[in-house]
C-alpha cells in the first residue's frame, strides 16, 4: 500500500512538473517572440494624454481591433516631436483621429502603417480624420491597402490641401460609395 501511494504521488508530481515546464516554455517563447517581432495589441483608445499613447502602443505591430486617438486638446506644440510608433503596420478595425491638437502629420506617428482592414467600421469609414486643426499632411505614405470601408477627412483647417498632397487617399475615398455621406464630403474629395 505504501508503495502504491508513492507511485501515485510520484505520478502526480511528474504531471505537475510537466505542466509547469510546458507553461514556462510557452511563456518564454511568447516573450521572446514579442521582444523580437513586436506584439499584437487589442482595441486601443488613446484619449486626453500623449503619455497614454506611449504606454499603449509601444512595440505594437498589429492592433486587433480599432485605433482611436481622440481629444488630445491640451497638448503643447512640441509634445509630438519625438513620438513615433514605427513598428505598427496593421489595424484590423478602423483608425479614428478626432481633435488632436498640434499634431502636424499622422505619418509621423505611424510611418509604417500599411494596412487598415476595416473589419469593424465607423459609420462605413475605415479611416476618419475629423476636426484636426493643426494637421498639415496625412503623411501615411506606406498605407497601401484599405481592405474595407472609405476614408473621411472632414472639418479640418486645410482639408483640400491635405487631399491634394495625399492623392492615394483621395482615390481611396471613392473605393466604397456606400460609405460616402453627404454632398460636402464629395465636394471635398473633388477639390
């Protein structure tokens, strides 16, 4: 009987050690993968503060969900100078910029963003740039594909100039006519 108990205990300990070893190995592999290749981030909502942006987006290569950068109205002019997330390449949902003051170029923040999938849309739009008073250019020169949805660049100080500088975005705004709302948006695209 004593020997049987030892075998059962030995078997249980062996199972625990195996499980712990497997779990430790998986965690190690995932940690190494994240540090070498960046990481996959969930829906990201950056609101009111630039420092939140750094903590949420550092080392992100893919955002599974949407990216909202909104209501950063009390930033100073030089706060965006050294802020950049060159590892971010893909957003599976939509990208929304709304009232982010003193940001002159979205491409400065995300120079290598190449795909917006549009799995989830904001009113049929995959990229929304709305009421950005200091924006001088979109600057998303590596953005090659918006899989689903349209582009809305609206109520910005220099909307027509932004679209002339970013002819790829001006062409994309007509990719899905069902997403275009109102005559004002059509006129902006045609300017």
